């Protein structure tokens, strides 16, 4: 099959929705998460995002992207007001409910109630977690960065609380996301489950790689040494 080649002009002159779907697919599989927030009046908000990224481990930082505020962005407003938010991974058993949070509900309407998910508050942490999520992360807002190229906002938070099943946390610190039955997303609306190929050993020059067990220990060298040639 012959490849399709698109120039910048081709992309710019596409139908807008066609272009959005195409470009959103280019970066491959992405994490699927729900951002939970609440304003000081108690109005809750829940929004699905596919842009959560790791920014550092010491301190533990995560970031995500908010689109330009041409219309009201309740997630952005709530985070800037209260300085707290949650990141909740999406399980295969509630994908449709999570996707429905992308609808534009009025400010007083809680997406938790609208889509049938449960807001969970941990002690005095001011932002709501998603009770149904097996991996829940509470963050304190640290920084807002404007990306000048398109006026999107990167919001950065420091991880201050993690809820995860003990069975998924390996002795070497690795979090086995596949054991939690989480989904990933490609494009804007395509959800996927995953299948692990390997956990690989730390890469060093001129040394072969080999798979690790779930616990982070080497498996049999003779049976699993990988040839990178």
C-alpha cells in the first residue's frame, strides 16, 4: 500500500474536525485520566484528559494541558482558585461514563452526578477523587505555563497523595498498571486495553538487555537475553 503524504498546507486546508482527529492521533497511545476539582462554593467538576505527563520524581510532579480559554474552563478556574486537583485513572469498566465528562455541562452541574461516578473526599483534601478509579492521585498546584504557540496552558502539580491497591505496587517501586485493568486512549475517542511485552533491564552501553519479573528481578539470562542487532 502506498503511503499518504500530507504537507503543512494539506493539513491546514483540511476540514476542521478531520484535522483535529488526525493530529490528535499522531502522538500515539496516551494515558486516559479524569481531573477532579471543586471550587470554594462546593461546585464539583470532572473532566477527561489525555495529556497527563510525568515531569519529575523529586519532587514528584505531573502536568497536563488545558486548551485556550475562549470559553469558560471550569477545571482551570477551580485549580487556580483552590490550588488542588486530583488525577484519576480510567478503568475498563467505566470508560463510557468517563468519556461523557467531555460534554459541556453548566458550572452548577457536577459531572460526577451527571455521568454516574462517585465523588470521594479523603480527609481534608479539598479536591474530589473518583471512587471507582483504582489509581487516584492528589496534587497541589505548583505552576502554570502558557504555551505561546497556541495559547494552551500547562498546569503542573506536585503529588501529595496516592491511592493504589497494594497488589499493584511491586517491591522495587514499579506500579503494575496492567494489573489495574486501566485503559489508554488514542486520538479523541478510541479507548484501548494493554498487553505487556517486557519489563526491560537498565540499559548500559555494550551490555545485553534482559526482561525483569514484575518484582523487578532478572529472569533467566540464558532463556531471555535479547539480541539488539
